[in-house]
C-alpha cells in the first residue's frame, strides 16, 4: 500500500474529498481518517477502506511525500528541510486566519512551551538566512497577534515540522507518531 510520510506537512493541508464533494479537514492524517469514518456513518455511506482511500488521495496531491511500504528505496527519498516544513506549516496556519484557528488558553500554551523548551527535537533552523528568519518572525506575528506570548526558547519541531512558538498556542489533535518522545503533548497516549 502506498503511504504518505506523516512527518511532512502537505502543501494544501490535511483533507479528504468525499465522493459527494464534501471536503473533510483536520490537522493530521489520522484525524482526517477518523472524521471520514464519522462522516460516512452519519451519511449511511459504505465504510470502504478509509485509510487506503485517504492515503491514495493525499499521495495524488503530494507525490513527493509518499512511498510504497514495500519499496526498498524508501530510506533514500529526498528529505524536506526543517525550514521548508516549518514554512509550509506557517503558510497553512496563516491561511486559516482570521478566525479559523482553534486556540488554547494562555496557561495551556505556557505549559506546552515548557515541555517543548526542554525537548531535544526543539531545533534551530540552521539553514535559515536573515531574510528567512525575518519572514518567519513576520508570519508568527501575523498569526499570533500581539496578545499571545512568543517564547524565544522555542524553534522548530524536528519531527512535526512545526514552528513551536506558534503550535503551542493551537488546539492541535494529538498524533500517532512513534518518533515523538513520551513527554510530548502532541503524542497520542495509548490506554
């Protein structure tokens, strides 16, 4: 089965277009799959193979993010830089402005920032030139506005490809990603 790399942010965001034209959006592929299943139950549509259908559509839109599970060359794919992934994330978040971003409380954001500040995956963007850093600051200021704290201890998440200063304020879904450390607030906990 063809699979998309869940660590790479898709240029158009996470979504699935159902046969009836409905666009089902979320902030991760597992969340899209859950929403598609719920939508099909409500609409009395046949369930089908939701995971495979979502992956096929996602890979059709983002072929460079995908590989065949059995492909021996999977580890030789070109890796998108952290800077590129962070800019994709920020562009998507900016596209949700002015009022489609679900925010968490200032206290939740501060708690998340403290977790991320100590994480080894909180990574500087070494390939960023002065212009890139200025563009990132400008996007961050536009998205977060003047009232949300911008914690200078936070950089880019090397696993999720997100700007942590921004993502700690956003009510993101948790993700099934075994690369995330156990203390990560974005990691789905198994019961």
